[in-house]
């Protein structure tokens, strides 16, 4: 099983490297690293300073990078095979269903984790260079573990959701659009809720909500809040992975 899984992941990376890039791919290849380096790995750490290694703001790297990296690539997993007319060949191979499914999910997750780790290292290097205090400032073991766990669970979330979308989408473009909507919808909903609380909700309700956040959420501490988030993400990931496992049926894909 592990050998088959590695085979599918190797195939995914080889095809991605050998594929002729479109104009959109070339733009992403240049713009994405600049955005990640500037707006995630350099500017925020330099603004926060040495406290970055203890700041909740450090979690932004572990949130946005996996979602962006996987959100831009996972749509190609099955919809791309369908467009290139290679899906039937893949399904006719001796590879087990689980190896194909988890290999498709695993390749972008590993890539996203690698990029996330590199950007965290860059952020630490920037902080230590500009805000040198005579000794290296690094994440504590607990902080590093939580940041990596957050990146992994969000990567699995995006990968499993993307596979579910790609299994049903007839084209990569449609799958990509659906993924962008799925990932941006929660952000837009939270923004709408925030604006409603700020301008529509009565003052006494707004003050009560602010007091709840300050006493129950902020008062609990970053570690406790992060632990709750990780547990919720784990449950959601298990549900999505189970749904993707049940949805991936060779007979249905042959018919599509």
C-alpha cells in the first residue's frame, strides 16, 4: 500500500513538473512567492518584532499558505485527468483505490507543508536579523508543534474538499472556481458578521459579545484556543476524508 501510495504521489509531482505551463500558471509562479514572502513571511514578523515567536499572528503562515497552495492545485487531481483523457488509464491500473485517492491528496499536502516550513524559517531569520537581541529567538517546541499541526490539518481540509470537488467537476476551471468559492465563503461570512456586529447589532448586544470574547476566548490563552481549533479541524478532516473515500468509486468515474 505504501509503495503504491508513493507511486501515485511521484506520478503527480512528475506530471506537474512536466506539464506545459499556461499564462495563468506562469503568473502564479511569479506572484505567489512574492506575496507569500512579502505579506506573510517578512512584513508581519518585522512589524511584530521578537515577540513574533509567541504571537498568534505567526499562525497566519500556517493558515493561508496551505489553503492557497492546495486550493490552486488540487482542482487538477481528477478533473485534470478527465480533461487530458488519462483518467480511464489511471483507473484501469493495478493501483488500489485508496492509493490513488490518498496519493492525489498527499502530494499537494506535502508540497504545502514544505512551503509553510520554509516560510516560517524565513520569518524567523528576518526577525533575528532585524531585531537581534544577542541570542536567537525561536519558536518553543509547543508553538512549533501547534503551527505545524494547524498547517497539516488545514492542508488535509483543503485537499479532501478539493478532491470531492474535482471528482464531480467536468473541467479544471469549474473545479477551481468551486474551490475558490468554498474557501472564500467562510471569510466573506465572517466579514459580514463582523460588519453586522459593528454597525447593525444594538450596542448592548455588541458590548456583551465583546465581553464574551475578552473573558472566555482571549482569557483562555492562545494555547487553549488553538487546541480547540485543532480538535475541530481534526473532526472536520475525518468527515471529509470519509466522504471522499465513499465518493471515490471506479464504476461511477468510468461512467462520468
